[in-house]
């Protein structure tokens, strides 16, 4: 699913005349945070938020802004997920 969304986003951006670069380090940082978010969603117990914020602050260069948010789907259809992200 991740590969399809990256592939789709690459061509969507290209059609808009934009360049897309994937940051593997940021992806690595986000993985446990997304797992913690999913755990919080299913159990109601929050964990690791402070560590996530610190990691993002260290990873994002000065003068840049991290604009991300988690999205959850009740399906595994990557095409539908990508379309939803574009709304």
C-alpha cells in the first residue's frame, strides 16, 4: 500500500510540475509514532507523544514546517486511500 501511494503521489506531483523526494530518515522516525497513534486509537492509551515531537523537531531543518497528520482507513484499497488523501 505504501509503495502504491508513493508511486501515485510521485506522478501526481510531477503532473503539477513539482518534485518529490522521499526522506527515509523521516519515514523511520514516523513509523513508531504511527504505531503509537494506532494503539491509542484502539485502546485509548496515549504513549510516546513527547518523544515523537522531539524527534520531528530534530529531523526538520530550521525554517521548515512539518505538516502531517494521521489518517485511518477501514479498508486496504490503496487507490481509494490515495483519492481520499487528495480531498
